[in-house]
C-alpha cells in the first residue's frame, strides 16, 4: 500500500512529529494554512471518515483528546482553534488516510469555502 502518512508513521520518511503513542501520531503539515497546522492521524490505515467502523470509535475519540492537549501546548487553546476532517473529493481530501487538521494561531474564517 502506497500511503504517505503510513510511511511517516513507520518513520520511512521524515516529519516534524509533535505527539505519538501506540495508536496515534501528530505531525506538522508541510504546507501550513495557519501559524499552527498539525495533522493528527490514527496509526491504523483508514482511508477516510466514510470507511470508519465501530472498532475505530475509541481511537477517533482519543484523537480529540490529543487535539485538545496539543492545542494547549501550542498555546492556541485560549483564542480558539479548529479541528477539521476533509472527507472525499468534494471536500478536498488529497491524502487517503484519515487525518484531523488542527488549525490555529490566527482568526479563522467561516464558512471555510
Ligand atoms: P487533505 O487535503 O485534507 O487531504 O490534507 C492533506 C494534508 O497533508 C495537506 O494539508 C498537505 O499539506 C499535507 N501533507 C501532504 N504530505 C505531507 C507530508 N509528507 N508531511 C506533512 N504534511 C503533508
């Protein structure tokens, strides 16, 4: 399977990893859209939100706890931040390994476009 995020998780290619445990990795986006832009991913390869199943419930919940903790550490929690998942072509998903964008450090517009 040719998945760039799996390659980062297996440390086959470099990334600026800010958090890791047995189930989850988080690393800085190489094309940041905000002063803080971190991707949080399950280590298990899941193609998109559309392919999650009941067994993924715990890790997907844990990702939000990880996001909260990273946001505090990056000092964006106080002013506010956004956690975004793009699912499928119309949403602009380009990497087919489910990932949560943690964005903050500037005023974020809504709707996102
Ligand atoms: P999406 O459009 O939701 O699929 O987001 C994919 C994100 O992955 C984009 O923001 C890319 O900049 C980011 N990205 C792609 N390759 C890498 C990489 N090797 N390391 C870190 N971020 C990456």
